[in-house]
């Protein structure tokens, strides 16, 4: 099924908002690129169209998404193809002055594979140098009864975070000065808390609020999920090595169904529907441990880049200048060691 509208840019353009606070510097710490995804191209040329709509995007961080893997060679080295692809895309955006530069990337290795882990990390770094910031090995594990209802049914083992070899791999990232990103579903938070406590010296970044689901057996359950999620997020905030990315709630699997609507949401409508998740996360972690993420082009299924960052600026309106700087750029700069 094609989740994009027939003329998706025109559908997004139905909500035409003036950019709020256009001078606010933004580092978008979470976006993807694909030569082809669901029949659509989203390389830096397409991404630049989204980022050049009025917000002051000064840099971005690419997040692994399983694209352009090598077709040949050992299995553990196939993700090196993604690193090669991103380096080429970063060079293109710089050479053609398309827009905000890609300042760094998060790639993939199988953190369970302790026999090859260091050698594979060495090869990523040999290709990319300091541009290579960390690893995402996602823990998302969809339940069998929900998979048919989901756009992205995570296929990780349900016990991934508790595997000794996986925890050893996450700890090794910290020893090497690399960060660990992940995404998973709301019902996996306790396992993630256990992982964070087992790896206290590794900088860990949780993407997408722990992806509270709203499809399959979780359809219509946002209120109940929110109540249990609140306590677990408060518990997670006691782990000082964990940082949050605030975004990614406009994916179809979150169950807000904006991608099916006649028009996308405005920034006010986004906050009315989702603001409580953002506010609680900020209350638990504070601006110095949070960063706003676009999660484009996945969230582009539901809303425009202008609308997302307008909503975040409205959300942060009462924060201090320094707190806004942290949320929009400085937390990302610090966590990903961006220059």
C-alpha cells in the first residue's frame, strides 16, 4: 500500500504556516535518506527541499535505516555500504550547497557479535573518521498479533536488551567513545531501563519517546498507555547516561492516522494531540537531556517540516534562551560530539 498521497507535496502544502522564530538555530539530530523507500526517492536533494523552508537548520545527523547495504562480503560488513552511501550524500550536499550539512552519522553493527564487533567498528571509522558518531541496533520487537497492522514491525528478539552479549556490545561502544541509539515500543521500557543500568558509561539515546503504539491491539489505548509510560519514563530519567529525542510520534504506527486525513495537521493540532508526551518527557529529563528530532521522511507521511518545528517552537516558547538552544541544537551537538 502506498502511504503517500498522489501529490504528497501538495497535500502537505494545504497547511501553510509562517515560520516561527526563523533565527533559532536547529541541528536536526535524526533523519534518514533512501535511494528508494516505498516507491519514493529521499536523498539529500529531497531532504534539502524540506529543510530549506524557512527554519534555520544549520546541520543534521543521519540515522541508520538499513539502506544501501553491501550485497557481497561477510554479513557483518554489509552495513558498511550504508556508511559509504551517507558519505557520498554528505559530500553532495556540501559540493552543491544544497542546504544544511550532514555533520555526522549513526550507523549499524550487530552488537551481539562480539567476535567481530571491534573490527567492524574499525572499518566504519576507517571510512568515515570522526563523522561516525555511534551505532543504532534497534530493540523494537513487535508482537505477532500486531504485525499486520504496523508499517514498521520491529523484528528484534523480545529479550535483546537483556542478552549478556548485547549488553557487552553496548558497553564496548562507551569504551570506544561511541554512542548507542535505539528505538523500541512502549511495552519494552523496563528492559531498556535494565540495559541503561547495565551500561552506565555508554551514552544512550532513546528515539521517538519509546514509540507508544496506537494500532493493532493498542488501537484506541493512548490514554492508558500514557499513564503507564509516565512512570516508566520518570524511572528512566534516573539513569544519567540516557538522553531523549523528542519526535517520531507522527508515524502511522503511533495511531494518530494523520496520513489518512484529507489534510495534514497544523502545529496547533499536533500539540493538542501529542503535547502531553513532549511535556512529560521534558519534565522528566529537562532540556539538557532532550533534543527535537524530525524523523524525516517517516514523519513526512503525516506532516511538513515547517509544521513540526513550528510546533516545537510553540512548545518551548516559555523556556529560556539557553534551554531553547539546548533543545534545538546544543544537546545534539554535545551528545553526538559535533563540530
